[in-house]
DNA sequence: AATTAGATGTTCT
DNA sequence: GAACATCTAATTA
């Protein structure tokens, strides 16, 4: 892995208005974190798109503003990390322009760099898919915590997304329903989850 | 192999 | 006080 050759994604990537397109394009990109001297990175294999408009599954649906969702209204290129079920820290990328509350949840990735650190953080002694397959798992492996919500992804300091020229064919992308959003009624049926067909590093069985 | 249940704590009603 | 963008271990079959 030649970390030096990766290039960080810029504002122009995040601040577009089509969150479904961005979620799709994030597949194959690399999520990198660097906390207290431990560099960890993984290739994104599964994402979900959440839109601030007409999507009941989104925390910021139709202008819903709370202390928690405020980050989603900021301009694209920041992290939205929140605590789920009191245990898991779920990592999202905020997209779109200021006041357009869209985000992409990163659900799974294939570990590339710092696997020993990831296993250490997860308390695992044996390598296996549970390391980073699933939104709560990958956040723990990369050391992401909900108190880091709002952090900019536009500087390569603590957390960012990079690309290395790896490409994904259209046929490799499965598009289906999102996980755990039954409370959203009809919007639970929207096809806004994307994952790589041939990757074992995905959240479902 | 498949399903269930417990853990855990912030957020919002 | 209920709900919650989950994970794991234990239980059932």
C-alpha cells in the first residue's frame, strides 16, 4: 500500500447535490484515520445514502433541526458521527451545499493499512470479516468516536477519504434497501444501499 | 443454521 | 420514558 500516492477527496466531490451518486462513487474509495500516530485505512465496500428531503429514514428529514443533526446542514466534507443503540458510533460523510442536509453512511470496508491497530481496538486476536464489516465495527476499528462529529474531511490530519485510481465497474454494484430503517415507513423501501457484489467485506450475511 | 435477547446511553417526546 | 441507521453470544431446532 503506497499511502503517499493516494489523493484526498476535495470539496467538489462532497458538495454535489446527488447524494445517491456520491454514495455510489464512494465505493472503492479509501477511508483513512490517523489518531495518535496510528494510521489506519480501508477500502469502502458498502454505503447508504440519506437525503434531507423526502426521506423519513434521515435524521434531518424535511428540515428537522436538533443539536445532533446540525452538522448535516453544514456544507459537504465533514463527518457526522453519532451514537447508535448506546454502543455503536456510526460514521457518515456530510454532502451537498450548506442547508441541504444529506449524508452517506459508511457501512463496511476492506482493511488495507494498520490492521494490527484495528484488531487491537476491536479486541480481536484472530483476523476475520467482523473486523470492519458493519458500521459499528468499522468505526471502532478506525478509532472513530461520536465526539469527533463535525470534523473536517478536507485536511489529511485525523480523518479523510482518498482515492488511489482503483475503479469499480457498474456491474459490480448491488443497489438495494437500507438496513434497520423500518421506522421510516414507505421510505424504508427506497433503494439507497450500495455494496460491491464480489466483496466478502459487507455487513449482511 | 437460524433466531432471539441482552447490552448500553444519547436523543428527543 | 421510548426509540434508536447495531453487534455478539447464547439458545433453539
